[in-house]
C-alpha cells in the first residue's frame, strides 16, 4: 500500500469562470470534432507519415493534425511562422475563442488579461530545419528569426496574435505544461495581477520528439493501448487548445475551474515515483482546493500514456484516492500523447464530459492490467456529473491535477 500522505494545508480557491474553451487535435479542429470522435470511438491515430521518408521514419503511429503545412499566417505574424505557431493560430480560430477574447478585452482591457501557455518543444521543428540548412555556420535567411528559436516563441506569438498585453508566461514542465497554466492563472488573478487569463498549450511533431522518445524506448510500433495488460508504449501526437478564465460573478452559470493541485516528487528524470507519491499529492490538493470529497468526482481523465510504468503507478494512485464508483479513463487512444498540449486537450475532454454527460472509455484497450482498480473504465458511459478532473504528469515527477465543476 502507498505510504500515508501528510494532511493538506491548501486553502479553498475562488472559482474561475471558463468563458470559452477549445482544442484542436488529430481528430479535427474544435470541441465538436473532439466530442464526436469520442462518442463514435474514432481514433485520430495513423501510421507515421511525418518527416522526410528518404531520411527514415520511425515505425510507429502518430496523432497528426491535417492542414498545418498549408496555413498562411497574416503578414504581420509571418516572422513567427512555424508549425507550432500555425497550430496555435488554427486553434485560436475555433469555438468562438476570438469573440470571447474580444468580449474580455471590452470588460477588462487588454493590459489586464494574461497569456499563459504551455509547451514542451515550442518551435524546435523550425530550429531543426535551420541547423539542417546552415550556411557557413550561420542560419540561412529564411531561418534567421531568433524569436522563433526560443522556448517562449509560443507565448510571444499568442500575445501578438491576440493583442493581449497582460503578463505573458510560457510554462515548460514537459507533459504537465498546459495543465499547470490553469494553476498559474488562478494565482495571478487571485493576486490581482490580472482580471482574466487566456491559458492553453500547443505542441507539434518534430524529429526531436519522435526520435527522442524512441531513444527512451517509450514509443510503441502500434496504436497505444493505455492500461491494457499488453501495452508496450505510447503514440505521440500534436495538438493545441485554449481556455479563457476570469473571476466568477454572482449568479454565473456554466463551467468553472474549481481546484488545482501541483507536485514535483523528483523521483527520476522520466519514470514516476513507484508509489505514485507526486500523483497522489496533486490529486489530493486539487480536491482540497475545490472543497470537495473524492466521491463527488464523476469523471477523471487519466494521464494514461500506455507506458508500462506510468499506467500501473497511476492506477494504484487513483485506487488509493477514489472510490470504486469513479469513471476514469485515458483518451490518448484518440489523440496520441500530445506532450505539452496534453493538459489543455484532456481538460477540454473533462469539460465535455461535464457539459454533455458523455464519459469516454479507453480506446484501443480491452484487457485490463491487473494493477487497474474498478475506477479505470474501457467502455464509455453516459451520466450527469457534478465534477470532472484531469491528471497531467510530466517528466521529473512534475504533476498537476485539475478539478472542474458547473455553477
């Protein structure tokens, strides 16, 4: 059994209203495409067709977003052109996000709206291309754009693309990045440094991602099977999404961020703590900040990467916190593991479950690992729920859990 955690000392947070939310992934642009794919059990994974075939492609499956190669940014934004920033642009165009941002600016002013985004690789694909095309040791003219070759490229681009002028932060904590942006926004707003925040995350496929994860022996040669007894690795994907948060007003109805929990157990560079210490701390503190008990959560979107260590540890951690009645699942069989965008994509899925009563199962899996408790479900379910939760766990034991509710 996992060791006992010390009592939580976090205080209950003030709810934040979610005025708009969107996610674009391998299953298509926007929330409706995501909800439809979840309902129909239609995966966005495909056999790897990314990169130069002559240079050799990994034998794996990926979650690729169609059409990024043909997107043309407006002339004023061309200096920020990259695959990652094109996906950010595409995501911003979905689900009325632009209108919601404009309405927030009218309420608060552009200077009072923060931009907080998560990514793990930012525009490194463009940096790879720049080094491939070096001329006498220097970046060739098309690639000589220093602001693209930085981890903060995404944050700067989103601020330029939206005209928002509040605090601008790029969070890079591996696969928890775009979950932690919600926590960062809550702190900024609570401290009075902003009245609203555009949060989100974008990560795109590139050679460093594909071959880097493969070097860690984490990439499967077939579609991922989270929590399956025969799972043997993850499927990488790309995605982008955003949510607009602001202080909830009296009489508000709709979706809200109710709690967050963060931890860093620092057990290992890429493997989780064997007792799920960081995962349990994050889940416990998220519940405490939301002011709810574990049995009030109706759906939990698991990190569930389909790697052997991650899934067994997360399953045990969930079983130690939640009752058997919880419906928990991994949705990476639809989108792939979208790395720094996983937090926003899977938070959007949790919000879809909360809003529509459609709780997804675990696509591609059919034989539960013996480590799985009854909380982990492979089949989808319809149920009206009061609270939904999302887990996003990153390298180095950097974890984040979020609780969402309806006003």
